[in-house]
C-alpha cells in the first residue's frame, strides 16, 4: 500500500467541481443496469451512460453498477438524474475517501473500501466503492474498469432467483453488496493470518534481517487495514441505528449481521496487531540470543588459548639463564600444566552453563 | 489456538442459507431433551431431531441441548419449530462467531465461547456455545459431539432437585448454564496463572530462548482469551440491563453475579497481560546481563594475558644485541614484573566491581 | 501477592449455596456488637452468633463486626435475620471478590479490599472486607480472625464520644469505616514510594540483576494494587451518586471526601506505574552503558598490544637472513617504534573520548 | 518547529489588555477588503485600517483580510467597529492559541493553524489564522505580512464568479477559507509521506545514526502536527453540530465535507505515527544485526587463528628436550594438523550458519 | 519533586478534625485583607486573624489572603465566620490535596497547585493554593509564609485601578487569581521546553549516562506535572459549565479563556512526554551505535593482526627441518605476503563500510 496517492483537489479550488474528474482522461466505462422485482429481471450492459439511464421501468428495483469513476460527464449526468449533491459526486470520483455514510434528503451515500490481495506486488490494495441508496434504486461505483468481478455472485443470485433478494427492496440489495465486501475482508485476513503463522515459525528458526522486513511489512499492512476498517464500523453502525427511513426494519436484522462481521474483522485486526507487536520482541531477543552465543564462542576460545599462548611465549624467550629449559622434563611438564588448566576452564564453563 | 479456522461463507453468497452447514457432512448428533417443573422432571436422549421435538408437555420448561451443530437438516427443523431467523441458524452453525446477544421478537439468541485446556496440545481451545431463550424453553448448541460434559452438573441439579433451579423458569436455567461457562474461565485462568508463576521463576534462573517461546505462547493465549472475554462482558451487560422481558427481575440479580464474575475474569486477563509485558523486559535485561558477564570474562582474560604475551614476545626476539637476555637476573625480573602487573590489573577489576 | 488463590466455586454448582463456606472448616470467629446512639453506647464481644444477634435494642445503631468469614452456619443465621440474599452471603464468604456495590431492596452490600504490608514476606497482602448497610445497622465482615485491629480507632471514637459519629446514623458509621480503609491505602503507598526512591538511587549506582528483580516486584505490586483500587473508585462513586436512600445527604459530603481520596490513590498508583516504566528504561541503558565501558577496555588493550605482539613476533622469526637482527640498533629502534605507536593510539583514543 | 515561542502574557497582568500587542512594535500591515454579492464585487487594498473600515456598502458580504496581527491600534479599531470582546482581540494577537471555536452573541470566533513547509529550514512551520464570522462579514487575520498568498485562489474565485461562492453568504465564504487551509494539510502530509517512504528505504540499506536523526525529526513533527490537528477536529465538529445560527443549513453540508477531510488528516497523522514507531524497531534491530555481523567476523578470525598461534608458540619454545623439533616430518605434520583443524572450524561455522 | 510528603491523617481518626493542623506547630502567619469596590480600595496587613476578620465594610468585595495554612486556631476562626465545613478546613490545611472544586451551599471551594521552579534544587516544586468564593468575598490560602509574592500583580491592579477588576465582583477576582496561577504554568513549561531542547542537542553529541539521568529527571517531572494539571482542567471545566450561581455570566467568558489556557498546558505537557519518550529511543540507539563503533575498531585490529601474528609465530618455530628459514628470500617474501593480506583485508572492510 502506498502512503498516499496523488488525487487531491488543489487547495483553494471550488469544492464540488468535478475538474477533469481527478485529472484522468475519459475512459471506457462499464455500466451494468439491472431491473428486477419478484417476478421479473432484466440486465443491460453498456458503455453509454445515456443509454443506461434510459433503461428504466416502473415497479422495479434499479441497480446501476459503474466500473470507472473518473469520467465527469458521466457523473454529472447521473447526478442530474438522481439529484446528487456536487460534493457527493466529488467524493465518488476521488479515490481518497475515508469510509463514511452521509444522509441526504432523498438518498444515503456510502463510501467503503474494498480490499484485494495483489498477487503480483504481494501486498494488499484497496479500492473505493461508493453506493447511493434511493427509494427503489441502488447506484454502485467501482474504481477499476474490470468487469464487475466482485459483485458477480450477487448478480447471479438476482438472475437465478436465489435467496430472498428478488422479493426484497433496494435496501436489501445494498445489504447484500456490503455483505459481499465485508466477507472479502475475511479472505484477506485469512491470508494475512497464514503469513503471520509462517513468519512465526521462521522467526524462531532463523531471525535474519529478511524476516524483520517481512514483519515490518505485515505491521504496515495492519496499520492500513485498520484505517479502512474502523470507519467502516461507524458506517454500518449508523445504518443499524436506523438514521434513515430508506432501510426497512426487516433489513435492519441483516445489517446487524454485517455489523457483527465488521466487529469480528476489527477484533481480528487488533489481535494481529498484538501478535505482531509480540513478534518484534521475539525478534529482538532472538538477535540478542544469537549475539550472546557468538560472543560465548569467542570468549571460550580466547579464555582457553590466550593464557596457553602466553605460557608458550614464556618458554620461547631467549634468556640465557632459564633453568626450566635445561630441565629434562620441562617440556612434558608444561604440556601437563596446559592440559590441566584447559580442564579447569572447561569445568568452569560447564558450571556457568556456557557449554 | 489457531489464528483462523476455515469456516466462512463464500463472499457474495446468500446470507442465512445453511449451505452444507459450513461444509461438513452429516454427523451423528446427540440430543438431550429435559422437561421439568417444580414437581416433575423427565429426560430423553436421542439422535433423532424429530423424536426430540415431539417430546413435549404442557406447563414445563423444555431444555434441548444439541451436541454437533453442522447438520443443517436438523437446524432447519428446529428453526421451523421455534421460528428461528435464518441468520440465527447460520450463526449457530458457524463456529467463528463473536460472543453476542441478539434480541428477536419471541426469543433472545446468545453466542458465547467455552474455553477448555487441551492437555494434548498444551494450549487453550475454544468452543462455540449458542443459546436460544424463549418463553419456557432453552435451546443450547455445542460444537463437539462429546456427551454433554460441561453441563452435566446442571443436569444433575435438575434431576436431583438441588437448589432453586426446578422452581424457576427457563431464564434461570439459562443463567445456570452461563454461570457454568464463566466458572470454567476461572479454571483456565488458574492454570495460566500457575504457568506464569512457573515461568517467572525459570526466567530469572535461566533466561534461555526456550523460555521466550513459552512467554510468547502465553502472550498469544492472552490475546485470544481477551478476544473471547471482552464481548462476553457486553453480552451479559445487555442481559443485566434488561433489554428483554424474557429475563424475570428475580433472575436479574443472578445475572448481575455472572456479570461480576465476567468483570473479574477480564481484570485477571488484563493483569496477566501486564505481568507478561513486564516479563519481556525482565527477559531482555537478563539476556543483556548474561552477555555482560560473558564479555567481562573475555575482557579480564584478554586484559591480563595479552600484555603478558607481548612481554614474552619481546624477549623471544632474536636480535643479536639484547642486553637483558645476557643478564643473569633477566628471567626472574621479567616474571616479577609480570606478576606485579597482573596484581595491579586484578586490583583495577576489583575496583570496577568486575570480580 | 499470589496470582490466584484457590477459593472458587466448582463450575456448574448451584450458585448461592454456601458449600462448606469455601472449603474451610469451622473456625472460632470473633464477633463484636456495638449498640449506640447519641446518649448511649454498649459493646458485646462473643464467639457465638446467636448471642450476638440477640444483643439488640430499640432506637440505636447496631454495628456487628465479624472476623472470620468461612463459617457458613453463622452466615446463614445472619442472612436469615437480616434477610440477605444467598448470593450476597456467598460473596461475603469467598475472598476472591472484586470491590463492588450491590443495591438490594432493604440494604446495600459493599465489598472492598483492605491492604496491608506483610513485613515477613515483604509484600502487600490484601484482605476482603464486606459491609452491609441497612436502615440502622452496619454489618462488617473481615477475613482474618485477628481481633478487630484496623477498626479499633473507630471503636474508640464511638466509645469516647469523639467526633460527630455518635450523633449520626448507620450511614455515617459506614463512611468512617470506609474512610479508615482508604486512609490505610496511603500508608501502603507511602511505603511503596519510599521503596521506589530507594531503588532509584540504587539503580544508577549499581544496575545489577538484583535491582531488576526488585523493580519487577514493584511493578507487579502496582498491577495488583491497581486491580484493587480502580473498582473501589466505582463503588464510592456509586455511593456519591446517591443510588440509594440509605445514605443521607449530610453523609454524602463525607462520601465525596472519601471519593477524593480514592482518586488521589489512583493518581498516585498511576504515577508510580509511570515512574517504574521509566526506571526500566534507565536500567536497560545502564546495562548497555556498562557493557560499553567493558568493551572499551577490551578494545583499548587489544588495540594497543595485539599489534605490538605482532612486531615482537616478527623479530622472533628464525629466518637465516634477517638483516635487522644483526643491526646493532635494531633492538632499541624496535622499542622506540613500539612506544611511538602506543602514543599515537592513546591520542586516537583520547580523541574518541574513550579515555 | 520550536518547542515554545515566547509570546506570552506576564502572569498576573490584566487579561484582555492588548499590551504592545505581544511585545512587537507597529508594523506595516496589509489589509484587503472585498465587498461582493451575486452581481457585484469590489476589492480595496490598503495599509490604513480606518480607510479599510470606511470601505463598506449595503447588501453585500464584506471580507476583511489582515496580514500582520501585532498592531494593537488596528485591532482596537476593528474591535470597536465589530464589537469584539477584549479576550477575542488578545487571542488574535497572540500566535500561541490552540485551535478553537468560541461563540459570542453576534459572531463566532475561530482560531486555526495554517501549516507550511519551510524549504529553508526543512521543517514544518505553523501560522495562526483567526476568523470572525458575523451576519454578513468575515474577518480573517494572518500572522505573516506576506501578501495574502494562501487565500489568493479564493479571491480569484470571488472575482471570477467561479463556483457558487458569489451567490452564497458570509458563512459559505468562511467555509471556503477553512477548506483551503485543510486542503493545505494534505500537501504537508504528502510531503511527509514521501520523506517517510524515502527514509524507509534508507533505513534498511544503511542504518547509520544520521537516519535516526531524520527519524526523530519526523516523529517530532508528527507530535506537533497532531497538536494542531486534533483540536481542529473539535472546531469543525462544533460548526457541524450547528451551535450557531450564523451557519445556514445549506452550508452545513459543506462543513461536513471539511469535517471528513479533517478526520482523514487525523487518520493519516495517526498512521504515520504508527509507521514511524515501527521504524524505530527496525532501526534498533538493524543496529543489533550489524553488531552481530561485526562480532561474527571477530569471532571467526579469533577462533581460527588464536589456537593456531598457540600451536606455533608451542614449537617456538626453547626447551632442550623437545623430540618433535628433531623429527624430520615435524614441520609438515604441524602444518597438516593446522590445516585440518581450520577445516573443522569452517565446517562448524558453516553448520552454525555464520558463513 | 518528592514522591510523597508526610502530611496524612492517621487511619481511623475522625475526619474534619483539625488535629494540630497536620502536625506542624503554630507559625507566624501573614494575612492581607483587601476591601474594594469601584470607588474605594483599602488594604490591611496583619498577623492576627481576629484583627483581619474585624476589618470589614459594607458594599465591598473582601479578599483575605493567608500565607501559612497550618495554624488550626486561625482556620477554625475563619471557618466559624464564613461557615466553612470541617472537611473543607481539613482540605485547606493538608497540602496533599488533588486539585478539585467542591460546591457548598453558600460558597465554592477550589484547590489548585501552584508550580514554581526551585532554582536551588533545580526542580519543580508545587504548592497548594485553596480558594473559597462566597457572595462578595474571596479567601485564598497559600502554603508558604513568604509575603504574597505571586499575587502581587493582582494586588497592584486592584490598587492601581487597572483593568476592569475593581468594577467587577468577587467572582472576577477569583478568575484573575486563577489566571495568574495558570499563566505561571507556562513559565514553568517554557523552562522545561528549554531544558528539553538543550538535552536534545547534548544527547546526539554525547550520549553519556549523565544525559540519561537528566532525561529521567525530566520524565519524572512531566509525570508529576501531569498529575497537577489534568485535575485542574476538570476544576475549571466545572466552573465553566456553570454549576454555581456565584459565577456571573459575564465572568464565564473569562473562565473559558482560563480553560483554553489549561488545555494548552495539558497539550504541551503531553507533547513533551511524547518528545521525551522519543528521546529515550534516541539515547538507546546512540549507545548501541557507540558500542558498534567500538567493536568495529576491535574487530579491525584483531582481524588484521591476529593472522599476521600467527604467520610470525610459524616462522618462530624451532623445527630443525624448515626449508623456508634457510631460503634467502624467505624473510622478504613473508613481509610481502603479510602486506598483501593486510591490503585485502582493508579492501574487505572498505566494502563492508566499516572504514
């Protein structure tokens, strides 16, 4: 994860202006519109916003999903049709938003972060997903222009008449989309959990600087995960508290379920942070332990051989009058003396538990 | 404790669907049904849910305890009989729930974690226990299919007419079951407390890497204990606050007692965390102290013998003109010089308190 | 302080049953009953609960103090007389309670921790003291069976007509008893403060592992003190908030004073914790500093003598053709060379501030 | 950032007195007055406060921006005209204020901190900006006497009829000014983010003391940023909560947007703090790792050569009776012995993964 | 600052008794009484409390300032005159109080801490100042018996008719006194800030144990400052919240100003704590860096000379058959070999960046 993306408004500029929609030129955008009620479902896939907005019907729930948010013409047209506030449109188009829920008169606006594991860069990437929930429509906006990957199961359920989704209103649809996103968090967390457990084993076996880098990377990921998840909790809590009439009581019970999942995600993130903090301590003391054992080897070798070398040095002196040198048993006695003192030292080290 | 078990819903799937009840095939499940009032008690043990549900009577409290939660047919039948929400059934069948209390119209749903010490793996394992409290029934769901071990004392009390349990309603039964679970926490904590005290003594006597691993293991256990206990507090607090009429005022006083115990558990967990955090410091400085003493030995030996070796080396030189070598007392004078300088060094080390 | 005492209920057992009053056989218990009003005071000391309960009078405040809580017959009799809930009796008899205040219909129940410094084991021990405050009576229960040591000054004041205690009701008596207990905390804290200051001086003078053990002991004591004091604050806060009519407004002002003292105790405990945390850092860096100075000595000695030894070694070689050896001034020139290089090294160390 | 600037009142002095306006002599001050409504806009730039105050018109919004706050004559005149409380004037003139919002009867007073990156000193500097919002006027006070740099885009928009600013009231103008300031925070944060990422790479490649200094500098900057940003949040929260009628509902929605941005700034600051805290750990263990590798080299060299030197020393002894010395193959055998033992040692180090 | 002063009540003693006024014998006390209104001001300085209390007048504000609090006769007389609660008098006389505000029926009682820098002991000392605010009087009590130093400016303003103080009531007087005290905090903080910045520079230049002691002293001072300042905030907040009618609305606005200053003090204290915490890290890693560089020197010297010494040792052996010794170029070849290997080693160190 990058510390900051460059997508900001220039200070002093007029707020709510969709200036070049965050600096990126027009793109091909993918729009999918689904109309459905209990007895009917129809989908239209197009690149043309006018066409998409014209595709409507009475007595149905309309779900417009748009992949690609930086086309300000498109945003303005949707804004005009659904009476969206300029600040809301600006929030959709800037992928720097913090998860939040804003209540407007006719609709509510929700921004959340979708998390994905980028297998190439081996890191987590986040993508902003925005929702507008109105009386009988849901608008969803995704950053990437890949065809609506993550919401595909929801689409299938709509088409396949699976579950209660077709019988329920737009609020239930919003719930299923949020639920899909939160469920994705668990997959991310499972991946991280696996990497933590792997690191744990490695850390004790081999506390090399390489491990530290992995550890640090995981810590940083948790910092950013946390930044995405905590505000999400507030968002869903606000929904559960029923600050808006757009969410029917029957849906509240499901929102409560998503809320529970969010809390679980937060709990897990916090636990991982605690575990990683402990692992730093382990790493630190593993290094110290290693150093300790290296120094012990040095000390043992030095303590044994430096005095012996001294003894050898003494009898290497060239004084004319050194009676020991003439003595027949001098040499073997010196050897015996040296072996005995080594023995004592080894005993000393044994006692100190260095060996 | 594993960082994560794999029991999750697939993102985007319909919520509240009991898909293969979390992926695990039909099992033999143990069902025990108890019917009782002040004057009457009867128990039926069966593997057949239909039989269990048919075993009923007027004017009694019904307690159905089920060991083995991943049989979705069974869950659906119970759900139909007791009018349980699909999400509630899903929560029962997935052992990944966070402790919580959900209030429904006709009943309340409680999820808690039962803790056990796994003597084989030498670690704490948790098991999800779910309760449904209705007007005159309690449903309890346990993960394992061992015969109702932990609730056996409660069963005995019911049969043996012990205490006020038989005279009270379903809410009091629920209280006794929760109380049993919370009391189990103390046993777990007592075990951990013992292990901490043991480690304390070991850590000062012998700060080897092995101890660190034990310390780290304890820290991790506390992290997960905490994750189980904190939400439990909220659950019981909600019960005490009387958010539901299913809990009679006479029972509230008992719930307050369980609440006190939960707080005590939390206090103890937090104290243990603090103690363990202090122990990391001890461990770290013990290592440093050890290193210090190793290096002192090295320094003392080197400081004494390296200069002496130099002196010996000097008189081992082969210059033709070295007057000391010819001198009769050269050799003994060198010895005296060396012994005196060793004496001075020992005094120096003494003064520095290295010896 | 022990991490846990073994005094718990067996999980699944009936709550509120005074089973063998926490496993300990009948003991001689000391009961003192005081009856007093503005014009009258009488005391009875007995071992017999029936006798104690029979000692009563109209229009007086009754204070029954019981030393020795594990006699369940006695507790049951008091319970019957004063209409105490079985859970309340259980809380009295188990010395594992967290400080708390429970409001019952006719009385309030308070559990606090009395702290004492055990001069033998050189540590703090805590003792549970329970109070029941009724309309015109106070029951106090102490763990130990030593004659009512800590409340003796209160007794004297009652007898000696000192202060306003005789003119006031049972609530004021309760206040004076609580006040006595909280004042005892200050004595404990003063003792700890002294030990911290002592350690501070020692730590800088001599950072030996022994100090660390003292430091760790103090840290642990603070952890347990904290566990006793924080809930006490809630207890007294609840009293001050006037959740019960048993505490008259005139007494509230005194309760506020105890509350202030409790906050002061907490403040002091937190400050001590902070101070101790800082001392760990000091200790750690003192060790590092010591190691640094040891290594400096090693390095200075090695850096000076190892090269010199090499030089001596060179001229100790036995090559047939070594012109320097024949040279008349070879020996003194080598000495001069060696002395000069030592000089340079000393200058280098001086510059590096190692000397 | 300096720990403290010296700009304080002397203790005991009368509050609300503009004594020499914080000790600094009269300066040239730059005043710009803008009058505008939907159809009209006029600007006057002057150094004379009387002239500025005389420049007024009916049915317009008046924006007076003053660069240079330490002229107490000027402040008194404005105070008299707009009925400002002496304490408010004192707050404007002292650049030590904490961000805050004070509600007065006729106007609200806001103090915020503007942040700038000082390219010369390579650090963040903060500047106090104060606002007074009245019924149809905004007064803004800036510390520096540089011509109104940061608000230039706002001025341009006013003149250029851009956005809805001209059609809205004084409250919307205040919003745009605050928004400009908050947007500036992002630029500062982006800069810091860049420096953190740079340091990250450097820290692993080369953990020299120089890096530590940079790290410490960043930590300190975050401490001071935090001190500026947290109270800002309260300020804007108070505005959003609508404690005053001066902010029209239509403007509230924009204030909410600024609030979101402020929260984002806080989130980022907190994340940076967490990242920097992790980096300290990295740095610490990098140092330890380096030391480890240095000591390993020492140990390997010593362990190999010290024993060999001893062997050589033994056969350098001058005993008359040393049979090995006479033996023809003595010399090559010693060499073989030495080479073999080096081989063993290398294998030992290989096994220990030191090589 | 001492960890604890010895000034406590004996546990179990009657509360509200002024026993020997905290153990210290009668002292000469300095009493100053000021009577003033808009048109009149008179001051009396005396040592006699009766005289002071007799000095009164109608339609004036009375300010009695007493230096020296441990004279219980005096306190009792004041208590009788102004109807002060015994607990209040006890709080005045014991200099161990936590800052607090107590509301009584006829007056409010405020305890705060005055901070001074003790230039002799080079540390901060605190002094307890108590205030009683009644309808038209303020009583202030200071610990020391130095003549009313800190409040002198206030006295001057009263006499000199400066500011609005003479026109306002007793509540405004109280405000000015509190304001004087809080302003003093900034002076203390400025001093500490200066010492922190000084230490910062020293720490990087020379991380000796001496610095650590200074650092630790500063940390401890912050701990105690914090203990004084946080409760002060509550005190002033309570005043601002207007819990009493004694503070007129016109004064509230000034109280809010003091509140802002208190928050600023707290912010600064917290920032200093953060800065000091970072400095510990710096110190720790500076030590490690130093150790690292010492060890590098040792390693370089050893790595270069130990192998060379070995080589010299080899050719110092006395074997009869050592062909190299006979060889004419043996000696110079050995030298060349040694010089070349030193060269390689230097290159190796260069590559490792140790040189």
